[in-house]
């Protein structure tokens, strides 16, 4: 399939609205064109197994540099960019395996992929690599050497197409309902459409679409992504790229965008935008993320209720960041963004409640507040017809991005994150093993703004969750006792009341015996105390009577391998019978 028509290519090169964006691409491409292509050695391959955490930068950098060079050639037609892009394609085709070592698993780790089949193992990065090469081939066409184009097809056939079509059993991700199903199937679909004839595409599509159907089943009707915004951006983002390509490939006959669930999932991106570059980041993810401009514009072309950002603040000039770019994403900037369309996303006030996930979201011109009920298990467990049996028999071992955070909340004041979600920790070798995951602060309930009851943290799995009591535009109440395994804890009703100036948090404990309780608030800002008032950044927290305040610190390692200090504001007291405590945040 032809990715770029002559008219679009002329527009990319000559439209003054793309001028700054194109200049940024060229500037970054000029920085990498003379850099040597780093060799991926055996020791590099073994790093994950030796050090027990991921270092994927080398592979990512190769694909990033290839994208920059291919884009630079596309907008300039200068041969030097093309020749260096061909060198990168050749180097990528020489790699032992396109999959990340962390996904291959060796030497006693779970989910072992035999060494001799690792070059043909299809996972997130392998599928993304074949889609990248296929799109560059489709976009640059015969400008590429025939040998390069042949090599792309040879490696796609050897590593991806033939192994995928001849396997006796489906790959594990084909039966999951999280981002793996979408990312892998969508990228394979893109590669098949670009590199294969129509008969072969038609034959493989039902299998790929079954995986995508599983992925969509992982969402409830409210469109909430329980894996977090980062994995909505990744999993759903790869899906819509494929959905749009399939729509054009079939001339509109195959249209995922008519599905109301797809519509609701598309709305998730704007519903969790709580400020400039700030998003609700429950589960593994950062609280800071650029507005996904191209996606929003594509959604707006299909749905009337999509709100676009202000075009003067968010436009082509804001897209490049630090030069990290995917060719596939950059092409969608050209294909999907309407430079004239305008809106006020990120600046508006609104209220929304996601009834299935039990997420309560309030944003006004003074603060943003989000609280959650829900449960402490990943959605894919409940989406299988036999999920209880599968879970109890530990067929589904991993809970990929769950945090134990029932009753947790996030509070922004004047666009500053006051009480936060710590997001993801460093992806160590055991970070995704349930029996080890919750020793890490960011995933555990001790790393969230929820109580520690009788010395016990919250427990993981579908059985540990909240019970909704009431919700309206200004009030949200849940019983979170079910998130704990504490003998004698009859109920723990957590209520949030919002008004113009702030939030009142009230916890009511009902117990059949005496127990110590610690109310915990988590922040990355060191607080200052003055009497019964704690100043946390630009906000204040009022300490109630009858509690003992202690400030603790704990350091965790972020995905960027940086040491981050979490300040844990603890307020302890004794509950015996019925006890209520209230906090005021402004």
C-alpha cells in the first residue's frame, strides 16, 4: 500500500506550517548522521540477565536515529540522509533478535524462550521493528536500494511472517486483553499491509483482529485504561494507527471507529488531562506527558465530542521534544493533524466519573483532584470467561501494571502536583512477578495515599477492592476495608467532598478490636509544618486533632534510573469501635 501520495509529499515539503517541525527533524538528523552505529555485543545482549534490570537504550537509539534520517530524506531528498538510513536498516536487520532480552527470559526465569528460536520471537519490540521497517519501505519506496528493500522483506519473512503463520500454538499475547495484544497485532497488521499481497493480508487479518478484539474486551464501557495513561497511549495508540491504515486500505469498509467502545476509549485521553502536560497516572506511568496531538486530531475527524488543545500553544513546533521520534508517529503528525483546528483542552474546567473503574475526576481553575476505588488486580483477569479458575490456578501469573491503591487520590494545586502517584519504578527482573512486585514502593500500597491498618498494607488480586457507597458531582464515598486482610476491620469508609477551595477527606473506621492506624499522604515535595498546618508546595493540609504526625522518607529508583525521594506524611492514631478522622486540603 502506498503510504504517501505525491500531493501529501509536496505539502510536507512546502507547507509553511511544517517548516519549523521539518527544520527540527533536519537538525536532529544532522546530529546523528555522522555518529558511528554502535555495535550490539554479546555482553549487551546479556546485560539484563547479568544486572537484573533493563537497558534497552541501544536498540531504541538505532530505531530513533533511523526514523530521523528517513524523515530528513523525506523532507529534503538529500542523498546523505538516505544512505545513512540504509546503513541503519542493514544494522537492524543484522541484529540477533529484534525482541528485548527482558521479554526472552533465560537462565531460570519464567516464560523462557529457547535460545535457538529467539530471533523469531514476536513481542512488543519485534513487532514494532517490522512495522517501522515496513513503513519506511512504503514511504521511501524505490529511493531505497533494491537490496535494502529485499533485505527488509527477507528479515520480515524469516523473523515474523513465517514463524507467525506456522506456529502450532498461538503466542501468549494473542489471548491477553492488555496492551501486548494490541501492540503486537496492530504492528503486525501494519507490516502485512505494507509488505504483503492482498491475498495474504486477507488470510491473516481474522487472526490479528481476534487479538485486537481481546484487547478491546480489556476495557469496560467507560473507556478507562486501568493500565494507566502511558499504556493507553501505547496500546490504544498502536491500535488506532492500524485501525486508520486498515480503514484506508479497505476504502472505509473496515471501520473500527464505528465501535462505541473505541469512541469511549478515545475520550479517555482528554478525560484524564488534568493540566498542562499533566495526566492522571494511576498504575505504571509518569504524571507528565505531552498532549497526543495527532491522536486527538484523528479522533476529532471521527467524533464530535473530542476537544482539541489550543493551536497556538500545541502545534507542530511543540512535537519534537528532545529528538526522540518514531517514523510511524511522525508520519501521523503529517497525516492526521489539521493545523487550522483549535480548542481548549488542558485549560477547561470539568467533572467526570468513570463508573466502571470508579475514578472521580474534578478539574477547575484552582485545583485538580482525582480519586479511585476499583480493585487491586489487572483488568485482563476478569475479562476471560474462566478468569476465576485461571487466577486461582495461577495461569495468569503476571499483573503487569497494577498498583495496590484502592482509595488513593491525586491532588494538583495551581498546576503543581501536591499529593501524587509515584508512577512506575525501575523495571527490575522481578518487577512484574506478583510475589515480588509489591516490595517496590511505587507498586505497593505503602507508596500510595491510603491507610496502613494494624500494620498491614493492602493486598493484591481481584478479591481486594472497594465498595461504592455514593457518588455525585461533589462527593465520592467508598468502603475500602475489602482491600485489606485485617481481622476485626468491619468497614473503612473513605469519603471525599469537594468545593470551590479544596477537598475534605474523611475516613470512618469500624472495628471489633483495638488497632493502630496510619493515615498516609504521599508527595515528592518536602512539607513544612506550622502548628496544625502543613505546607506542601503551593497547597496546605490541615492536621486533625488526636493524631500523631511523622514525616518519613523513602527512596526508590525511577524508570530513568534516578533516585527519587518520596515523602511519606504519616498520621497515626488508635481505632477501637468507631473512629472518624478528617483532613482538609486547599
